[in-house]
């Protein structure tokens, strides 16, 4: 498996191919991208790509700023396209949330990287922090709807984890 360090040139990070790339870099596998996505990353001047030697001894799950492992975040994002979550999107969230599923996935990526200082007094991510991390304009309504969806998925994920850990 080919590992690559993807680093954003801007200090605040940079979004491309549905992911926010930190300035410090993120280690990814080439196999995680389609040929089209890989070509986009290679052509992007705001991103640096560096080969990384594989370290098989260090396979600890990466933890996000929310305290979730990378696997848990992936499960939430995968739920966007899953049948149960698609129904929720159609029935509840999609009515008020006009952005695409890709935009929702981008916002979820940003949410996992925000810290307590990036939140408003009401506990939602601030527009300023999300725009800085996303590298694009975003409305408070868009953040609110995406945050509601994200929180529901977190609760759903937490419930599943609690159920599987309970003794009979």
C-alpha cells in the first residue's frame, strides 16, 4: 500500500476532493482515491504530496478533535449514503438543507477538526471557524442543518456502541 503525506500550503488548511487538508499534513493511502481525485490532488498548487514510508507497527486509530476515532467518523459519513440515513435526509434534514451530500460530508470533516474555541455560545460551530477550515463561504443555516445531522449521527453511533458493549 502506497502512503502519501498530503499537506496544505496555506497555514489554515485547504479543502480539495471533499476533504480538508491540514497544513501539518495528513497521511493517506493512494488507494483511497479514484484516478480522477488523485489527478486533481496532483495538479493542485495549494497542496503538497510527499511519499511516506509505511510503518506497520503504528496502526493506532487516529482520534479527531471530537474524540471520535477515524473509524467512527467514517461510519458517520458512510451513513449519509446508507438507506437509513438517506431516509432521514429525505424526511427531516433534506427539507431545510439544500446542499449536496458531498457538501454535508465536507462540513462533517470540518466539524471533526474544530475545538471548543471554534464554537458559539449556543454550542454550534461558528461561521468564521467553519469558513476558515473549509476555505469557502458557508451560511449559519447550512452549518445548523449539517450540525443537527452530525449530532444525530453521533447519538446514533453512541447508541450502537453502547448496545454492543452491554452484557446480557
